[in-house]
């Protein structure tokens, strides 16, 4: 291959990269243990075939922002979108390593986890300010949605003018109340699902294609 | 006033807040809260300031030390006539009253919350 041809290829590659619209990045936000990683894994498994990260009943299992690129989701109506899914650590205003000790984790490891969790939350906030194009805000629908951190986070997302879908997760549990979540956030679409069981995720995919498309 | 024994509450007026940059506000709040005090802002923080407050709070957390903040906001309806408003110079404000305290003193803050709610509602 001559130098000229190589240079030409390089340039055309550069031009393509320059003009190709960056894939839309959808961040999954919400408090710890809402089921963000469970949903991220389901989306990736349903549309790509592998997983994003480990799920745990111990809070702050996800201590780093994780991105899975180029996932194409097709709705029942046939329209589709290609997105990056960004799984984030749960957002909170407080972290105490004793939380981990209560789950039987040794002190040294608990302190390490707490530090990683604080870094992860800071990272997630940074992503929200800089790199996110749309948000799935996840809530455990068996819990009170009127927590200050939820109101604050949704306010921050709104101020950035990002489209947000609210997911009322864990609708497989008897005391789930998606209605309470709807009343807390009447300004946004709320979709009740079970990320674990897969209830109603088709509806979520459908909404994602039209809302983030 | 047994309830508030040993707890310092600092009120920061809207006027003062207006003169500070985002970082100055956050530093002022965190330095105070990290000393174990409760801070009341006459005027709520903007969403971007809230986002940075969370980020910087996370950076300040240390094992067996500071474990983060607890934060509540309250709408002000008749801020012009209330006790708190008088205390702060009677300046009317549409923005929300914000209470921030150290997370490990959650219990105290909850009590203070009632007290503060009482102040706000007594204005009607
Ligand atoms: N019952 C029920 N449990 C769920 C559901 N989604 C997640 N969980 C459980 O909630 C816990 C936290 O899940 P995870 O995905 O790690 O939450 P994250 O912290 O938001 O990422 C785990 O024990 C999950 O198995 C759901 O739809 N229903
Ligand atoms: Mg997770």
C-alpha cells in the first residue's frame, strides 16, 4: 500500500469519526439497591447477550460507572434506537463503612468499599453533568419515593433538560406501589416493571425507543 | 429548648448566599456541617450547585470521621412575616428553605426538622 493510499484511508476514517453522530448515552440512576444493575444486565442480555456487572443485596455493589456500548433496542412497533447503557453507582449524600460491616464484611474491606462507593457517586454526578443524554431513573416501588435525594436528583436531571423515564421497579413484590411513584413525579412517564422477573420490560423498551429516539 | 441542647444552628441569609460563588457556598456549608453544625439556607441551592455539593461531600467522607450529609428542603409561603424571615432581616424569598446537617446526627436533624417546620408554619 502506498503512502498516499494509507493517508487517504486515514483521512476518510477521521472524517467518518468526525461526522458520525455519537451514540446516545442513557444513564441508569437512582438510589442504591433500586435494581439498576439488574435492569442494565437484562437490557444487555436481551439485546446483546452478555452482562454489565454483578448484582447484590449489599448496597453499593456497583462502585464504578460502567458503560456498555452500541445496544440496539427494537420496540414492538418496529422502531429502534442504538444507545450506550451507563450503569451508575446509587446516588446518596452519605456513606458509612459500618453499613458494610452490618452485612458481615471485614472492617478493612468495608472501609475500602466505602471509599470506592464515595468515588463512584462523585463519578456518577460528573457523568450526569458532562456525558449523559437521557436518564432512566429507577426506584424500588416498595419504598417511599419522596426521599430528598430522589427529588434532588430528578431536579438536577430536569435542570440539564435531559429526557427522563421513571421506572417503578420490583412490581413483582406484594407491597409495590407504582401509584405512589406516579404521584411523586407526575411530570414524567412512569413505567412499572420487574427487572428481576422481566414483567412489563417490553413496555419499557417500547417507551425507550420513542422517548430517547 | 431542651431539644436543641448542644447543637449549633447557623442561618445563612439569601443576601449572603447571593454574593457567593457556587464553590464558596459549598465550602461554607461543608466546613460548617463537618464541625457538627446544622446549616439553614434561606434560599435553596441551584441544581448544579446541589450536584457539586454531592460530589464534594463524597470527597470529604472519611472512615470514623465525616460520613456525609442529610439535607431537607422546605417551601416558604409567607416568608415575609415569619419568625425566621424576621431573624434574617425580613427579606421575602420564593426559593426553598434548605436544612443541611451531618448524616451521623440524623436524629438531631429530624428533631430540628420539626422545630423548623414549626417555625415555618407559625408564619401563617
Ligand atoms: N423482587 C425484586 N428484586 C429485585 C428486582 N430488581 C433487583 N432486585 C434485587 O434488588 C437487589 C439490588 O439489585 P441491584 O441490581 O444490585 O441494585 P442496584 O444497586 O440499583 O444496582 C438485589 O438483591 C436484586 O436481586 C425486582 O424487580 N424485583
Ligand atoms: Mg448496581
